[in-house]
């Protein structure tokens, strides 16, 4: 069965219609992430690993760059 993904922009986006946004879509069993300026490249994962990544970043266990 094929599902049409409903992409949502991050609330941390610049608020405009530009292509500087992280987008997320959810389908059964999969979380899809992409950058709006490169929509053909997706990161697909499940909720568990994504939650661990987010918790690690928030806790400072994962280095981020700005």
C-alpha cells in the first residue's frame, strides 16, 4: 500500500517561504526527515532511534555545529 507523505516544516524555520527548513513526515512505522532545499534526499528512521538522537543532542552528548 502506498502512502502520500504530508510534510510539515519545523517550528524553528525562518517562517518564510524560503528553502531553509527541516521537514518531517510520518508514515506507518517510519519517520521521514528532509531539508526543504534538497527534498530528494531523505533520512528515514523509526521513532526510537530519532528520540534517542534528540535526547542526546539536548543532553549535550552529541556535538552540533552552527
